[in-house]
C-alpha cells in the first residue's frame, strides 16, 4: 500500500497534477457534473475541503465558494466566521434571537452552485463562557445552512454539555484532534454523552502525534466519524508537507472508505507552505487530483 501512495504521488504532484490543476481554470472541467457544476464524488467517496485551506486569500463566503468551484469541489466544511458574516449581511436581524433567513440564503447560494455545506465550524461551541442560548443559535444556524454537523476541538466537558443539545437538534458535534491524542482517546466517555456526538479525525495530526496509522481507529469508530481532515505529515510531530512527501497514508485511508462504503466525508486541509508562484487554490486543486487518482 505504501507503494500505491508513492504511485499517486508521482502521478499527482510530479507529473500530471500541475496540468490538471491548471485545467480547472477553464469553463468545462473534466471533474464537473453533467450539469456543469463541480463534482468531487470519486468512486463513491465525497471529497470536500475545509475553507481554512484558503486562509491566505480573501475569505468572504462568496470568495470561498468561487475557490471551491474552481477546484471542482462539491462539498465543504465552512468556517463559521464567513458563514455568520454572510448571514448577518443578508439579514441584519440575524442573531441569537433573530431569524435564520441569512443562513438559509447561504445554503441556497452554495447549493445552487453545486456545493453542499456538510459542516460549519463555529469556534469552540459549548465552552463554559457560552450561554445555552448562544449554543442553540449555532445549532439552528447549522441546520438552516443545510449542514449535518458542527466541528470543535476535543473537550470532555463540552461533550457532556453538548450531548443532550446535539440529540435535541439532531446535528452532530464532531470533535477534532490535534497532535495531543492517543489511539484510545475516543474509547472513553467523550462520545457517551449523546448519540449525536462524533469525530472529526485529522489523520495527519493523528500520525504525527501517535506515530501510528489512523486506519485501525477509523475501522473501530467508523460509525461515529463524520469527517476527516486530510493532510500529509511525518511521524514525531513532523512538518506538514506537500501530499505524497510525508508519511500519512492518505491514499490508503481513502481506499478504505471506498471499499467499506463508510459514510465519512474526507476534507482537504491545506497546511503545507504554499510554494512561491502558486496559491492556495492551485495547491488545493492538486490535492483534489491526488484524491481522484487514489480512488480511480
């Protein structure tokens, strides 16, 4: 399988990816659906991206949508600041006690362009300083935008508080990991406080922090994993690297999801340094082609 990862690397980064990424700038993309909209469902696996990947560029909701379409991505984890800014601009009364029209408009904007919002990242929802009313607002906002879940950092205290609320709203809270994680982190109480508590597994951080492949964890907890963050790192807290240059088994993970038909959203997170002369959109487009090649 490591040989396969290398094969994808050679095809997607050294040779074909640059040309394929450039082709995303022309109107009729090879990865577009028959209706001309973006389509990043490859072999039954719905690839997306977290819009944090475009943090080096203008980041209004409209800007982010343009980048996603250019990369032929049809699914997204949307950062909450862009979502909230768009909603409040569209409907100034948006707020804790306000209507959800602005978020509904946001969901429609993206859907009409062919991009589904499956997750919104509303900061650290559930922290002790946040009122129940504010938490309820974020759940309602996520639903109005069409999202299945909200991501936040790992926290047992937040899990205990959010579990009943997530179950009430039927919106998943997916807990994200950095490198401070162990293979048994999700075996404890954190998922026990509600059936709508889940996992947003960053496979690059997981490998860098544990030195182990994320595949056994995915196999064990696949029914609670809403999404993955895809990046390539080396073990022992190694750097983020262009895909194919690290040790994270990205291709193997994607093929595991494909083989077992796990309903998991793998999302590209661009964290390696953007090369001189390139930009985040071009680099994300390379990552899209890496995923497409892995799932061919």
